[in-house]
C-alpha cells in the first residue's frame, strides 16, 4: 500500500509540475528532462573523444596506436601550456557571450559537431602504414585541436547545471535526478560497446573505434539540442547586468577566494588518488580476457553511479558538503587499502571497486554543488559573475600540475610499459604494478582530505549569500529603471525572509530535544520533525548576519566614508580626473591602519586612487580636448 501511495504521489507531482515548477522552486520536470536528454547527448558525443585523452594509461593511443606513455605525458605537458592561451580565448568568448539563449546553451548546441568530426577523422587515419614519428605528430595535432574545443562543449553543460537554479537544495536534487537519467547513456555504451568490440578485435584494435565508437558519437549530436533550446540559465544578477571585468582582472579576483583555493590545493596534492582507475579494464583486457564478461560487469559497475546519484541529495541535506566529502575520502583510503590484498582475485576486486566507485560517484553531484557555491561566493565578494575565468585562474598551479603528471607515467615505464602494453599479460609484472598503484592511491586520498578540513562554506552561509545577491540585483534594477518581475519578487522575498530570521526568537533546541526524548509513538515522531525543522531554522539564523551586514552597511562608518568620498568625486567636473596624478595613491597608502576599519578604508582608498589615475590617463589619451557630453537624441536613435 505504501509503494502504491509513493508511486501515486510521484505521478501527481510530475504531472502537476510538468511545465511549471513547485512553489519555491525554479525548474519544471519538463526542463529537467530536457537537461537530462542533453546530458545523454553529451555523454554519447564524447564516447570517442574521451578515447583520445593524453594520459599514460590510454588504450587507443598507447596500446593500439603505439605511443609511449612518457611521450603521451610530453604531449600533455605541451597541451597544458597551450591551454593557457586557449583559456584566455574561451574565457573571453564565453564570459562575454550575451544571446537570447544565454551564455552556455549556444555552445552546447553546436560545439559538439567539430569534436565528433575531428575524432571520427582521426580513427580512420592509416596508422598501420605510418612511422612512429608520423603517428606522434598526428596524435599531437588532433589532441591539441580537440582540447581547444572540448571545454566549450563539456564545460558549458556543466556550468549550465550550476546556474539552472539559484536554490542550493533544489540544485542538488536537479543534479542528482539529471545524473541518474543521463547515466543511462554510459550504462548502455558500457554494456554493448565491449560486447560489440568482440566482433572488431577488442579495445586494442583500431576497428573498434572506427565501427563501434564513431557511430555512437555521431548519434549523440542530435540530443544536445534538447538542453540547448529547452533549458534556462538563472544567474542572480540584475536585468541589465553586463560583464565588465577583464580576463586578467577577473582571474586576480578569483585568487582572493579562499574556498576556491581549498578546492584547488586539494586537487593539486591529491592527484595520486585516481591511480587505481585502470585496474578494472586492465584486469579484464590482460588477465581475464573476456570482453563479454567485461561488458556485463561494466554495466553492473554503472549502477553504482546511479545509486550514488540517488542518495547524494539526502546525504547532502543530512551531512552537508564538508562532512560528506571527508567521509568520501576516508572510505577511499579504506577501499584502496583493501585492494592491496584483493586485486589478484577479479571477483573480490570487482566488489571492492564497485563500492569505491559508488563512493566516488557521490562527487558527481556534490562537486557541482560546491563549485556553484564557490562561484556564488566569488560574485558576493567582488560583484562580478565569472564562470570560465575560474579555469584561467587555475593556471597558477600549472607548473606543479605538469611536474606531478609525470609520476604515474614514470611508474608505468619503470615496470616496462612503453610502446608494448602486452607486458601486462605477465601476472608478475601486472601484480607488482598494481601494488604500487594502490599505495600511491592511498597517499593521494589522504593528501586530498587535508585541505577540506578548512572548508567553511555551509548550506546556511550560501543561502544568505544568495539573499545578498538578490538584494543587490533589486537595487541595480532600481538604479537603471529597468525592472524585472522575477528580480523584484526574489529581492523582496530575500529582505522579508532575512528580517524574519533576524527578528525571530532563537529556538530552544536543548529543551525541544529533552521533550522529544520523553515522548513516545506518534507524539515523539511529531516532536522529532519539529525539532529538526527548528534546528535547520537555527542554523540558517546563525548565518543571517551575512545578509544583515549587507542590508545595514550604509549605516556603518566605513561605508559612510565611502559615500562621502563618492559624493566629492562626482561633484567635480569629469575632465578634472585627467589632472589627477599618482600623489593621490601615495596619500591613500599613508592613511592609518591601526584597526580593522582603518585597514579596510585604506585598502578601499588605494583601490579608488588607482582607478582615478587609470581613468585620468584614458581621458588624456582618448579625449585630449576634454570630454564632451554626447547628444542624447543621437544615442536614443
């Protein structure tokens, strides 16, 4: 009876909110399905492209075409350096894109086409008649070409998921349901591609990539249009917001984001965590040598991701990002340790890797949620909305990334993996290599765990940051006179709910807990729900100071100083800025800095003085005869 009620409630919920989302939410079920269909298209399109990734364990480039692991790492180094230039270009293009379809959706629709075409052309090249140098050049040219375009396709889909709703809790649910639906694509390919590869010679035969994977990539292109034309981007900005920050300026702003640094450092020092990722495929290619069994078990392995995606929103709600991530990494350490003693048995190894994949798949949802929160925090501290510039800021750690990337290829070559991967058929070599990789993975998981002990962005902090952004958007529209109903509604609601949190009495959780323990049956269950609701309210109330600080900032001495400075500045003739020299920067630097308020004001005046000097130089350069007020009639034409 309970199952019937659940099914009935789910059906009613979907049908009643198919085109219009539930109250307090932003995404309808129809839009969610469009997002998922595009995700399936994204996954299918990338099936062949992923096979061309420059990594030491790449089967297509290493075992099939015959490129040495260390040479693949050399190519990856060059690709990473070139990506600095590519990041500049992509960040400038995407972060300044303004179309009626948004910033990301045009790239989701069309960027997959050149990727699929390039990858299909690549696998049909006559590698069997090429010399090693010719193969090397072809691999490098095609890999670099693909790396230029790929983020415009894959990253824009990921970024769309982070802005499809400003509601953090709804975002986790959307990401979870979306991931479950679109994971059907890799589940099906994971089952049928290995089985079909038996007809084309397996993964070490180029025909598998030509006649099995290439058609799959082409099929995926059609599905991308569901997301491109059936979803919306909901960034918390004013109606008239236009990106004004430069690429370099934006990257420097991101370097002041403490939460971004924590994630960056974790990935930087935890690069060894994925060392065991090759175990499953290599065991079945070089040990068991049964691709049908591999295809079936690969499909079973895919169910781990589905389970993880389904439970992640509940875990996030109960534990929060930080605790969930810490538990995830602790379990990774445990599973890698068990693998040391079990990888020689394919069945036991599969069970352990299934559990490890389940835990790792939690990150598919919570990493996107964390990334969204970090971007919202960046907008909160600097006032600009940036997305692709985050990738450019990450280039600061490129030298360390390049050096650390040589560790795994070096280990491979120490065990004899060069141009001939057939050495993995030898169980002694394979087992010795796997033991070392297990130890490296344990070290990586432990190192990745350490930075996140300092991560402090809670769900409640993020909710109040969103309140601040909605409040700012409301007043930006008020200033421009270009009002938007959604901006007004969300801004007013932000103020109302913030004041309600501030003015409400703090719940007495201790007393409520004692009362709950004294009750039994239905009364206890009712008291438990009230306690949990009060606990959540108290947690959000504890962080409402973030919003109240924004609401009352013009009452503080610091902001009153800023207002007075702004009034003096605009009272002058704008052409007078051209005569300002760097002495005003010196004056600002000589301001007192004995306490927090003085230091904040000094920092503000230094920044303002630099901006004035810069503006003056631009006026002298572009308006040597002084600035003339434009003809408003011509501007309005």
